[in-house]
C-alpha cells in the first residue's frame, strides 16, 4: 500500500543509525516526513539530527530480540522500514536472532501497530539452501516478513558502497598496511556494487507504492566486477602498487576459522562461503523489472563516488596527484 510522504506522515526505521540507515534517513528527510529511528543505542544516533529539520528525526530505543520494544517504536507509524542486519554474530546477536526471528518481530510490530506499509532490506544471495548461515538467515527473514505482512516490499541490494562503507574502505586500509592483497578463490567471484544513495531512493520509491508486491527487488550498480577487478580499482584509486595473490577458498576458510574469534573479525568462515557465489542481480529480476531501473532509478557508477572517499588512503592524501 502506498503512503504519502510529507510532514503529516510518521515512519519508523529500525536500524536507521548505521551506514545504510544514514542514507535512508537523509532521503526521507528531504520529503519532510517525520521519522522515529529505533536503535539499540539511541544516545549514539545524534549524527542523524543534522540530516533533517528540528524535531523531524527522533531516536528511540528498540532491539529486534525484544518484541515489546519494537511495538512501542511502531505505535502510530504510517510505515515501517527494517534495515537491521549483521555481518557476523556476536554474543546474543546471532544471525537467527537478528535476521530471522528479528525480521518476524519487526513485521509483527508493523501489523499490530496498524502500519500501512513495510519495506524490508535483505541482501542478494538470500537463499534457504545456501551453505552460508548469513544467506540462509536472510532468506528465512524474508519468509517471516511475507508470512506476517504479505504487502511488504523486499529489497535485496548487492554489496553496498558509499563514503562510510566496509567494502572499498576495508580493501583500501589493507592496501595501505600490507604488501599484497588476497584474492579469495582466485578473485573470480562476480559482484555488482550498488551506491547506498540508490538503495535509499529505492526504499522511498517502495513507500510511495512504485514497487510491485510480488517478488523481491534486486539492486545492483551499472557494473559487474570480479573481486580481482575490485582490488585493481582500489589500488588505482589509492595510487598504490601491491601484489594480488590468489588464495584458495579452503585456505581462506582456514584463516577465517582463526580470525573470526577477534572482536571485529576481518574475515570469517561464513564470509568465505558467501564469496563462493556470485553476488549480482538475477536474470529473473531483470526480466520482470524488479531492479533499480524498474523503479526509475539510474544507478550511480563506482567511478563517480569511490575515488573521492578513498583519497585519504593515498600516500600523500589529496596531494598525491602533485609531483613531490
């Protein structure tokens, strides 16, 4: 069901203080819509305030593991957006608790509170039969959403990039520190990075009723790149020369088995499993128009955004273009 985005509308956004959340909040703020941003630590969401007018964005406490907190945050909302997701489990924040059961709790809160629209952001690769626990939990979360709130719109982005991303920035940091960069599986995995601002536009379009209700939308950028090509781009943008070393998947899993125990692991076994499958928009989504282009959104190219924020990783920063 479509809603009108204006200053009389209230939207609750679960997980709105994260990387993608900032872009979604900014996009909705431009419409004048009031937002209730529900996060575990609202005291750390102050960075969202400048994105809107006075009183337009209010941070409240909620946790997808506690249904009552979700319901309180959804009361009176015209629409609900779920952006909650994790890249690796930590303590009670498991894939099942957050991306499967948590998604169901969000949908239940939206239904009980009387919200007229629900947009759930999942991920390309969500598959109940995947060897990756992350991908399986994403698929189970999608199923829970549709069972509980059949009118919901499901959005599956590929790898999301933007100034605060954990994709291009991560590889750029490695290039600054290491003499070589690893190419897991030989770097043949195909990716279709999509700009965070484009994903935010797709969320707004979905709220406005421009999305079909049957089937998930798959969002990818204008280019499909192998992991090797991504690494080459990073080196070009950061003006660094590094070896690109092929690493077999079995050895990467061995590394992940040790690294995943770190507080903020650079690699886990489950992430290696994800890399064994291409992360691109499917032919089915293209054929049925369930893409950015199908929503009337022209995808932003990597080259128009990424070089600017990777400037900081060049040997002399923004001054690297000048001869010493």
